[in-house]
C-alpha cells in the first residue's frame, strides 16, 4: 500500500480551467481518433503558427556555436562552385552570424552557464531601451527604465508568481483581480495563501474600468478585514481579448494611489492589438512615485508565440520599502530569484530578440517584417471570421475591441437547467471544437475561444458550431 501524506491544501484546492475537465476530455477524444480543434489555450505554435526565422536562426547558432564558422565555410564552398539545388538565400545571412557571435560574446561562456540571478545584464539593458522607445521616455529623463529594476523570468507566469509570493504576507492580505480573469492569478493567490478580491470590468462598455467599481470591490473586501496589497490588470485582456482605453488605465492608477496599493500590469499581449491602441502602465504612471508598478511581458504571445521557450521579464517601478528593514522590494526579488539561480538562458536570449528586432535595413529585416505581418494579419483575419460567425448565433454577444488571441462572447440564451460548462462540453462532443466555459474564468454564461487554429480548420468547424449553437439554445437538438 502506498504511503498517505498531507500536502499543501492551497495547492490541492486551486483550480486551473484552461487545462481543466473540458480540455482533458478533448485530449481523450483526440487519443480515440476524433478530429478535435483546440481553441482552449493561447499556445500559437501548437496550432501551426510558424516561429520567426530571425529568432530561431540565432538560437540554433547560440546553442551550437561551431555552426557559425561551418556556415561561413559552406558558403565559401558554394560561392566557388554553386551546387544546382542550393541558392545563396539557403545560407544563414552574415548579419545573423555576426549577431549570434555578438550575443555569444556578451553571454561570456555561452548559454550553458548560469547567468546573473536578475538575468544577463545586456538583455536587461536591451529591455530598458525597448521600454524607453515604446513609451517615448526621453533620454536622461527620470522616467527611463533602469536595467537594475528588471528581472528576466521563465515566462510572465513566473514573474507574476514571484511578485504575488512576496506581496502576500498574511492570510488576510488580498489581491484584486478582474473577473473574468486569467486563472494564473486566482490559482497563485490561492497557492500563496492570500485572498482573491474580485472586481468587475464593464462588459457592455467594452470591458472598461471605472473608479466606482474598483472602490466598491475595495470597500466590500476591507469591511471583511481584508488588507488589499495590489490590483492585477491584464491588458489586452485574457480571457476577454479587450484593449483598455487610456481612461481606464488612468482610473486604475488613481485608485491605486488613493489606497496605497501596487499595480501588477500583465501586458503580455501588447503586440496583439488588431487596430486598437496599447497604453502601457509605465507610460501612464509617468512621474507618479507613490504607486509601485510591476509590469510583465513575455515571448509567448505577440507574433513570436514562443511559449515553450519560457521567457519574459518583470519591470519594477517605485519599489516599496520593506517594513522594518533597510531593504526595498527589488532587493527581495533578487534574493528570491537567487534561490532558483537564474531564468533559463535560452528564454533570456529569446527575450533579447523580442526587444531587439533587426535594425539594419536588408534581407534579414525584410524577412522579419514579412513574417511578423503575416502572423498578425492571419490572427486578425481569424478573429474576424469567428466574430462574424457570432452574428448567426442566437443570443450570443461579444463586447470590446479585439485584442490578445481571444473572444469571450456572452451566452444570453441557455436552456433552463444548463450552464456554460454543459454547453462547452456538448459543443466538444458534437463538433470537436474545444473552448473553455466562462465560469472557468469566474464569469458564468460565457465562453472563451482562442482564434489560433488554421483558417481551414475554422472554416470547417464554424458552420458546425453555428448549427450546434442554434439547436442547443433553442432546444431543437
Ligand atoms: C494574461 C496572461 N498572462 C500570462 C500568461 C502566461 O505567459 P507565459 O507563457 O509568459 O508564462 C498568459 C498565457 O496565456 C496570459 O494569457
């Protein structure tokens, strides 16, 4: 008989819908040979999105530096006697070879060694430059990003967990999260033993945030003895796919300032805008020094989709002082990071490439722009396809601009006695389309669809979904 043990109840009780019962059933159906279209998770390359050549060529050379010289030698042999089935473009460009050498030199001994606990300094410097450029922070101004306030992380999830782990000091410490939310936040708050405090973006106003809703959530929680430490904002949103307007971003900052709490800005979808405008919290915060800000970014989303490589960063602005200690939050983040030694080195280089796209005009830049625009255009077209199909579904409504990789429509007309989970499970069983029920993100009578599968798969499944939907909600199945 196996040993029986007690484990951390917080982990036992936490939930993670994106990989919950519906996706698990989908995996079983697939194993049994059924055609399943996975629209349950923002994992672009799992659904056929190609990686960018720029990123992958550099990474391959960095992993095996001997290839750099070999490539040059092969190119020379080719130039002397061109083989008929090869073209000059088949060789890795000199610019990429040079860049890879440069990166290798900056790493010191290559990617097989531990890095500084905060991450390679040259990568943090490149991230700081990227932020300054993105937010138009003037050179030498006090708004400029500081590489010493940046931590490389194994994906944004890792960054979020580090901050929450440090912030949640007592059972009564609370963190405000939007509902619907990405379950990383509810799960992590649970894992670290804090209190989840829900606030509700205004769905019918394109998921905007207003001070009154935030104040309402705050006062209800504080009346129950919760000590709110931070508010999480996901922009562009997951699961909603919405893009926050500047007003909403400023409302959150004013709210955080009034209550002396930190902001955790999850901005992993900042490149997935499809026409909307992204306002970073760092930019909106400007000169305000009284609001601690933790901003997260990642290589998993945007047009990179390098989820498996686990890379990202955390930037800290206005780090709070630690009570009773001569330390600030960055000192403690460093201490905490040191325990895991460092974020994975290849993910760090991927992050470097994310923030340093090819600058020099030429073939490498042209190809990069072409591939980037193709991925983004393809995502946008698929979003439109899905949104259009909603028009034919009885009682289904989607609000907000389209951002991120998701749509989160409301199911206004579910048959009595059924809920969004039943709907999504039946949809999976009947059509092979795997989406996640809104209740998995905290909001009932909704569903989240990730518009990542190929256009062909969507063209195939959307008419079946429309038929299923209208029959299901009208009880004519
Ligand atoms: C809002 C949000 N934050 C964080 C993550 C996780 O990102 P990463 O792969 O960088 O850990 C996701 C993944 O889907 C996400 O949607």
